C-alpha cells in the first residue's frame, strides 16, 4: 500500500545524503551571508523605493533561505527510522 507514494520519495541512500548535505551547505551559506562584516557592506545611505539597501539585502537573504529550505525539504523523503512512518498502517 505504501507504493502509492510519489516516485521521488524513494531515493537511494547516496541521493538522500546529498540532499542532507545540501541543507547543511545552505545553513552555512546563510550564516555567512548574515555575519555583520558582510551585512555592513550593504549599510550605505542608498534607498531603493524609499527602502534602505541593508533592509532589502537582509530580507532577500532571508527569503532565499526559506525558499531553498522548502525546496530541499520537499525533495527529501521521510527518514526510514522515523517512528511515525510505522504508524501509517495502524
């Protein structure tokens, strides 16, 4: 009955490891993009449509991190050792 799941849910362990590594890289990249020395580069007296450049930078990075996390999590199948997965047939 569980074979009715989507085809992308059945990734081999190597592909799953690659997706988890991608999440780790995304987390590290997000942390590096939000460190003060890099953020202060965008702290200029420039406004785009009345919005300071630093605000645009911070919200753009924040939005891209959320979208990247959502895309990677959606493509990641549930963990086979998850106790919730055994309760589906009950």
